[in-house]
């Protein structure tokens, strides 16, 4: 673990202590919490390969020629609970979920159903994504597009802009604080809005300190891959006013959106239930309808 980032090492230590208290052996916990580290190892290897093939100067030139960013903040600031719909072929928790031969067509269905933002997984090893998927989706839709990946370098932010993204995911657990601050600043400086993902109160404090304007609370534990739908309700009250609150993971349908909305969510990020369903456009539309209910139009911070 000596090569793991500060955030990942903290995750392992904390989970180990908690699990020992629950009667789980540390060796078992070490195996269970290694998923994030394994993903990050693969991300760094793939990143190094891309850096050998495409120079940073080349990426910056591509980014300058990319379409101007779409205003993601405006898309998520409405009275309704916004739906961020995800193009997602696979995950570490579920394995292969959907072939998605045409990610652009799927994104078009999402947009037609009322999605405010399209999230595109670009990590290939565990999620089956690619930058080509990102580019295809950008060409197909008018709404903002989020690059969902494990960003550890500003090179990946330049990639995101070069391939048309308007937003980029930054996972607090995967980054030491100085890197998180630097990546938030870099993202904003090149026209990307960072969605900063947290799982704990400590990570929330780090996200706020780093200047996050959109914070996602992921109900899926990156160590165990288990989903805790009550996590958002516990963390959201501590998110300062003026920051957009996104509930991630665990949204099976409108009832889960309504529960997250009641806890203060301004938006929900949904993937698995959409790609595994028979009619993603209708599924998004059902979520959008639930999110636009007049009863939800109170002050959610």
C-alpha cells in the first residue's frame, strides 16, 4: 500500500478499524477494500500509455478546438431534481451489465427523456468505457456531458475537454488533498466543472476546502462496493448552502429519487437501473416526472 494515494490509504485504515470492531478479520477487510487501489493501478498504467502516444501539447490543442463548454451549473440549478443519466457498460460490483453498441443513441434517448446531464464512463478495465464513447455522446446531445473516471492527473482533465466534456468527476478518496485542490482549480481554469465525490464527513470537509461547487455523495462504498442509501441523508445536512448536492448510486426508480430529494438532493446520478432496463428513455422520463413534483420545490440548499 506504500504507493497508494493518501485518500486510498485512509480508506483502508478506516475500514480495517471499523471491521475489526465488527468481528471481521483484518485480512478479509484488506481484500475487500483493495478494489479502489486495483482500479487506480490500472488507471495509472493506461494513463502512462496514453501519455506516450499523445503529448499534453497535442491535447491542449484539441481542447482549444473543442466546442465551448455547456453550462453545467445552470443545468443543475433548477427547481426540479435534475437527472444525470449514465452511459455505463459494466462495474466492479455487477460485472457486465449492457453491451451499449451505440452510446450516442443511448445518450440521445436519455436526453429525449429529460436528462439534464449525460455521464459517460471512460475507464476501460472495470467499466468498459472509452474516450471514444465520450466523443460520440458529445456529438449526439446538447446537454452537458460528464466524464466519469478516476482522475489522478491534470492530463485527464485536458483529455476530458479535448473529447468534449463539460464536467469531470474527482473522487476525494482517490486523491491527496494537494492534488484535489490542484485538480479542482485546473478543471475550472480550462472550462470544466468538477463533480467532487465524497463518501464520509471527512471527505466532505476536504471537498469544501478544495472549493467544490458541486458535491456528489456516493452511496456505494469504494472499499466494500456495498450500497448504503441512508448515507446521503446523513451527510447532506453538512453540505454548505450554495453547493449543488448530487445523490449517486442506489437509484432504482422514482421512489429512491423522492427519498433523496426529501433529504436535500438537487440532482441524482443514475446508471445501472437505466442500462439494464428495457426502455431507458421512459425510465429517465419517469425519474424526471418524479423530480418535477411541486411538493419538491422547496429550499434544498
